[in-house]
């Protein structure tokens, strides 16, 4: 399953990227996010692994490519699923940035998650859209 979500943020590109890299933005935009623990590799570089800890689950982030302030790509592995996320930042003008994410789920494990992915694929996109809206509001408040 693959989909794209985009949002325009009323802040300069470098401001948006700064917040994208800040774990505080995850706390504000993703319910239950608690912290990131670096596991291996050089932080923020391809191959680096970190554990993302949420109130009800954990996942491993592996950076595939970091070409910020333009693009960032990582793989996220959870016991029930894996996905890649490619994120792009494009300056619309000096005060507005378009953030686009391309999400591709590559693995689902377990009966319930497989059923949800097949019967309700729009649920996954809606969740990403919700996170992007919360991220936008957080960044624009700063």
C-alpha cells in the first residue's frame, strides 16, 4: 500500500525542517509519542537506527537517506508492520513551505492488521493527514 500526503505550512522552509528534526514536534503532532533513543550509526546519517517510543508501542527508525533541508527518507519497523516514508520540503515562497510525504507499507504481520489494511486502507492515510495537520499547527505557532 502506497500513498502521498501533502500540506502547506505558513513558515519558511528552514523553519519547517528545523521543527521536523526536533522530537518536541513529534510530541505535539503524534499522540502518545514520548522520546527517541539513538541505537546505532551516526545520528541523522544514512544507516543510523533509533527507537521511537510511544505510550502504547515502539518502533525502529532506520535512516535511508538524509538530504535535509530538501528530503528525508527512513524505514519504520514495528512488530506488526513496516513502512518507508519519503519526506520532501519545497519552498513555495519565502514564507510558505510545502511538505509532502510518500508512505509505502511493505509488511503487515498478524490477522487484524492485515484485515484493516485490506478493508480500510484509507484509515492509514487519514492518520498521516492528521499528523501533518497537527505538525502544521505546531510549527505555525512557533
